[in-house]
C-alpha cells in the first residue's frame, strides 16, 4: 500500500467520534486498496467533512448535498460495519 493510502486509512480510524472511527476505518480497510486517484480524492474530501454531517448521511438522517454525492460515499453508505469478535 502506498503512502497516500496509508495516511488516509490512518485518518479514517482516528476521526474523534468512535462510531465514525469504526465505520470509516473498517470501510477504508476493506476498500481503499482498490481506489483509483479520483476515488482517493473523494474519500479524502469525506475525511475533511465534519463527522456529524457524514454520520447523518450514512444513517439517513439527512440527505446528502449534491456537492458531496459520489461513488465512494455511495459505497460508504451501503457498507455494513460488522464488529469482529475479540
């Protein structure tokens, strides 16, 4: 994995809001290796968005603004976090 992907994965796991750490970190673990440059840029933009906004989109509490719509966010919304045993 290249340096950019490692940094984004690290940021995904350290959001400061535990639920988002688990969702975005697990999503990054699963998906980031297959992202192209456009997808990496979209994911980086999502990481720069406040946690509460992204969380509200993920749980369907608020609609996703047009300027944040994209295939990576669609994948993140469809992603189902499953806790791993111990």
